[in-house]
């Protein structure tokens, strides 16, 4: 962590401890929007200094906000100014970056906390831009705010590519489902078993030979030549021969006008999106190799390039976390339970799932692979299961627990810049 971010983090920790009922701070709560933002100016004691300031989302508007804050700070003899906002898509980022580069104190408030606090203020507060900015300021005055992480350009680039890859994967899944559950299921259901096994050749069958009347119009050799462009293995040839035979007795619907165009668009769209995903993965790999912590994360059992990139992007600077519990909260792998009433002693803790779902899924897959492939992890996992083998769902629970442990180990390796050693599995 560089000196500037280290100072910002220390300042934030002091702010949370000292701001409640303090008479030194001017609190600026901002309700962020796309075109215009609403700001509320007050103090931690509950005193309102300016109820409403509307400023545009441009340089002139930002200067208007700073000038007003400085006038109120001087006019009321306050020492410090803290700006707070609720993360709203990406609309808050230009304002946050602008304030941070000028050395201002900026914090975030959770959207969940904002919603709950809105109801608690008078029991029936509806959602309103002016009131929401006062709500943000009220949360900051209670110290219920989050650190505004401003990572390096390299880390922001990595996170942007990971987000892009996640969206591209969803598009790829949409194409795959459309091809299999609409085209194949409707016009050639008998091919469904062979479709995935044929891979790219199966896509060629959909692209060039739908409906099945186009297959039955060809002999076996012209059919194979039409859907393949190079020599194929004997297993693939046998599968294609089976597809050709099934086409003659298919119960699929008759082809309709425009079916060939739909098949062409779906297959070519899927191929293009896969090429883009491959290019994005290569770019992610290049970015990851610039991080000094990346080689150490790769040594964690079950962590390949994909999981390591997601862990690296989520953790960022390992020094911003004080302990492993904070890392687990970030991922949503921390335990929580409703321990109230007469049955509080019977409450069974579950993971909160408040953090990054994509990261949790990747960590679970890593735990699944490591518990089967790595000897040290296999022994650790087996010892955890010993005596509880017959419990319902125990394997999934232990893998989630193993995923949480692997995440904490990865964070530790990033912080210490050490390679994985089996002794890490015996910690605490």
C-alpha cells in the first residue's frame, strides 16, 4: 500500500471512532444521480447547516460543491469536512475520484443501511433525493460508513476486465441455452445427446444442416464434409454417422422460413462471443502478471489463473484488511445467525452471502478441486469430515468452510509474499 492510501485508511479508522457527537466535522451527505446530485450539509451533533444543494455532474458542479462546503466550514468554525455518498452504479465514481485527488475525505454508506435507516428516522420516511442526502449524512454522523477504496489504475483495469468477462459469460450462456433448448429441442431432439460431445462439429451441424431435411437430402460423406473442415477422429465420425441416421427418423418439427438465418445468427454469435472471452482472458492474464502478489496466489491448491485473478481483483491491496474476518465479510463467507428468543441456542450459523457471489462460486470450485487433487488438502478435508460423514449436506458445508480457509490463506500469502506451504492448513 502506498503512503497516500495508507494515510487515507488510517484517517478513515480514526474518523469512525471520533465522529459521533463531534463538533469538529462538517458532514456532506450526497445523493448521487446520473445528471444532478443532491447534497445535505450538517454536523455530527444533528445540526443542519444547509438542507439542500443541487449541483450538476460536471466540473462546474463539483466546484460549486467544494465552494459551498468551504464557506460553511469557515462560517461555523469547523476543522474538517467529510463527504459521503451511496454507491450508485458507476455514477458516484467521477465525483469520488475528483474529491480524493484533491485530498478530501470521502466515505461510502451501504445501500442496505441507507434503506433501513430511512425507515428508522421517523417510521414512515419515503424515498426522496433531498431526504436521502440527509439520510446519508445521518449515517456518517453515527460512524456507519465504509472506506472508499481508491485502488491503482492497474487494479481498476483488472476489475473492469473481470466484470466484462462476467457479462460476456452470461451472453455465452444465453446463446448456448437458445441453441440447445430452442433449436435442437424443437427441430432435432434426437441430436441432444451428441451435441455437447461433438463440440464445434455439433455447432456446425446446427449452422449448416437445420432443419433435418437438409441432412436427409445428403449422403453420409457429403454430410460429414459439409460440417467439418479438417480430418476428424474416428469417434467423432461415428457420432456424426449416428446423427445422420437419426435424422432420417427424427420426430422434430418441420423447418419454417427463417430457421436457417436464426441458426446462423445463434451459432456465429456464440463463436464470436467465445473468441472475445478468450481475448479478454488473455488480457486479464497479462494484467495479473504485473502484480507481485500473483505468483504467490497461484501456489494455493485449486487456484488456477481464473480463480487467482478473481481473488486478486477482489482483495486488491491486502494491507487494507486488518484480519481474516474482514476478508471473509468482503466475500460473503462470514457466518451469521438469528440468535434471539427462546431458540437462540439452537440457531445454526450460515454464510451471510452479502459479498461477491462470483468470488464465492470460484472459491467453492477451487475447494472442490483441491479436496480431490491435492494431498495435503485432501487429508485436511478428510479430518474435518471424520465422525460427521452421515450428516445431511456435510460435504457441501465442509467445502464452503474449506473455500473460506483458502481465501484467508491467499490473503495471507499476498500480504507476506510467501508461497503456499502445508503448515497453513493447521493455522487456528
